[in-house]
């Protein structure tokens, strides 16, 4: 469960203060599937970064799974990200010199999980995301859809409760995009909370709960 | 993060940027190799000099006329004529000391040595029978100068191996007569080949009895007296005795210098060691340069791998883990470079060893330890800033879409 109360985020651009988020209150239940939409500059990426603990709000309170994470130190935030949050990016952000399997393994390596256990989870993930044949390939040998599947498998490797996807289909053709969304939706069906930031109304419409941001404020919160 | 995984991760980075890795290894390798090779040359020179002194004989004290306050200089040579000469009687009087085993007075000059129509100018040494034992030389043929009163020598001589071959060719030299100036000497022995010893080639000398040399060069004064103490422990006693005996004989004036081999050796040893350290230090500058190169490359890496670092943070890497990754990379580079450098330095040392087989080139132990250590320490130090910068990187900025 996620509870945001009165979240503010202000960026300084020169002398000017830009309010990316103004007093955002949001409650997300475990297992929800929501899309965050809005025009450019409406603060949707900032909101996602705050949800993902990559960015800190200037004011307000953030509770994740019942714990206040607003004031945590950097290293504690890193630990929470590692244990509880999975990221999927528009540009995949795979490490180019590592194979698909090594990329998927990376969060487990950082967490210090022992190699036998890593191997076990890796085999399971490769199977689930249909990547067995591609495990030894590097990202430049993979298609965009395969890259994003690797990225999703990587996000899932630590068994997070929250998956955050920033324009996950932004760099894919329509068909591959649909496929990737299907993969994310499967994560949701298995009990994960999934939040997708997107420009694409068609993608946004697939979510049960649609949040619309305008000028850093929640302008719409509709459930299908 | 497990240590093995950290190593594997750094290894993947090094393998992922091969050119970069090769260049740093090269820079580090050159630095380490330079320190090893240069210090090996310095150490070789030191050992060479030390061995040269060692080949003079053991437990040796050299007595020379004139007084000098510093060991190592040669007062008789530097100051020209000295107040009082050393005489044969002075030399013989030294035998009174219980610490002295044997003595060999010495007169040195140059003479034209002729056999038939062949003439050769060689250094001529006037000394006594004990010289060969004091100097620890060996005979190839025949005997050394006969024992007996040094004031009345027989007309015999001993010649060096090269003199023998030049004057007699393949003919037997033993028993033949040769002429030095206007005097005739019968050859009773040929010295074994020994080669260079402190700039003095014993293969090229002619040794005659002391009294003959005095007559040849028309001098009573001894060039120096070589004294062998009974043991290493007795060297200081012997030295004190020499000074006391000669002081008494010279009307209470201390006008001779007794140089112990150890003192000369120690001086040269110190000087050459310092020299080796200095050139090694200069070579170590290249290691600092390599360190700066590492920093430069690491700074570039932080920029180049911004997205990767951002990603690592997003998926839960702590600042400490990012720093550890950079330091591991730097240390691996330094270790690799040091290993290459040690091998190359060793090969270089062997190569110059081949070129100059007389000189014992060996890298001193401190250089072999200090060079890789310096490489590692500089690369770690120079990685502090880049690693810190990487750890501080804001993941949102790093991952932002361009």
C-alpha cells in the first residue's frame, strides 16, 4: 500500500521556481494497476521518480507498505528500492556489455544473493519471460521487445511489490508495445502493484485506475 | 554485494572497454618496469663496485702517506707531495702488531718492458712475496716472488697473463729474461688471469721485488702498504696499531692514512644506494603520471557510464557499492599493470644483463615491492574523486531521457 500526502516538488530553473508537483495526495492499494497520464511537463515523471524513491519530495509524506520512507538516508532508500521496487524504463537501460542473463541477475548480485539461488531464480525468470534462447545475448543482439522483456524480468528478480514503468512502450512499435503491456499486466494479475506513466491514451486506457496530472496536480482519478 | 561478484563485475567492465584497459595497463606497466629496470641498473652498479673492492683481498687495510680527515679520498694523490714518506722500515715495523697477519709494501710505476725487439709499456709493481696472499691472486705458472729480505731482492719478476702472451706469444715465458729500463729480470712466474680490479688490470702488470722497483724508479718512498688483519674483528685493532706504530716512527706526527676496506666500501655503498634510490624515485614519477591517467580515464568513465551508474542506483546499489566497484576496477588495473611491468622490467634486466655480463644487475627487493605498491596506491588515490562523483550521481538526472 502506498500513501502520498501533500507531496510538493519544486525545481529551480535559474531564478524561477517550477512547481513540478503541488500538494499531491494519492492512495494506492496493493495489487492496483494504474496509469498516470498528462501533458508534457505535468509532473508525471517526477511523481513516478518520487514513488520509486529516486527523488525526494520537498514537502509531504510518503508511506510505503506502512513505513514512512520520507526521511530515509540514501543507503536505506537504495535498500528499499532493491527489495520492494522494480523499474522499467523507456530506453530499457540495460548494461550493454552484459548478457541478458547477467542484466537480469544484476539486482540479485547487488543484494548479495548467493549464486545457486540466483541461478534458480534466473532460470525461472528466463522461462516466464520467454528468454531462454536469448540468455547469452547482449542487448545489441536483442530486439526492442526482447530488451524490454529483459528489463521487466530484471525488475521482477527481487520479487518487488511495486512495479514502476516510465513510458515502457515509448520506444517500441505498436505490436511489440501491446506484448510488453501484456507482460506487465501479467505481473499485475500475479498480485503486483503496477504504475505506468504514458502519453499513449490507448495504453493508459488499459489500466483499471487512470490518474490524470495537469500542472503538478491530480486533475482526474478514474477507475474503470 | 559479494566480493566475488564485485571482482566479476569489475572484470566485465575491463573486458567491456578493451582499448582503454590496454592503455592503462601499458602506462602502469611502463611505470613499474621503469622503476624495476632503473633500480636494477643502480643496484648492479653498486654490487659491481662492492665486488671490485671485495676482490682486492679480505680484511684489508691500505696505508698511504699523508693525512686526510675523510675516508675514501686519496690524500697522497690529491695533495701531491706529502710531508714524510713511508719507508720499507715503516712497513716492516707494522709486523710488530699482534693483529696484523701480513703486509705488502707497494711501489708503482710505469716501465718499458722489452724482450728481444718487442717493447711494451706496462705498469710495474714493486712488492714482496706476501703480496700475492694479501691480494689473493693465483699463479698460472711458476712461482711468485721469492721470500727473503725485501731490502735485497733478486733479479726476478712475475708477469701478467696478457703481458706474457704479448711479449712471448705462444712461446714459454717461464725462465726467460726480460728487460725493464736498464735492468734484467728472469721470469719466475705468470699470474693467472683475473681481469679488471678497481681500474687496475692485473693481467697487464709486471711484478718485481721491492728493492728492484726502488732502484728502477729511483725512490725510497712507498706508494702504499697493504696490510691484512688476522680477522675481521681485528681490523679496528690493526688500524689503531698501524697509526700508533707509524706515529712513533714519525716523531709523534700522525701523517699517514689507514683506510679500511670496510670504510671505503661503506662509503661507496652509501653513495650508490642513494643514487639507486634517486633514479628509482625519478622513474616512480612515471607511476604518478600513470595514476593521473587512471583518474582521467575514471572521470571519463563516470560520464560515459552515467546511465549505467544511474541504473545501478535505481535497482538498489548503495553509494558504497558504486565506490567499491570503481576502486575494484582501479586496483585490478593497477595489479595487472604492475604484473606486466614486473615481467617487462625483469626481462629488461635480463637483456642488459646479457649485454653487460660483468655487472650483476638485480632489482633490489624494495623496488620490486615499492613499484607495484606505488602503482596501487596512486591508482586508488586518483580514483577517490571519480568514485565519489559516481556515487553522488543523481539517478534521476543520470537516467533522464537524454
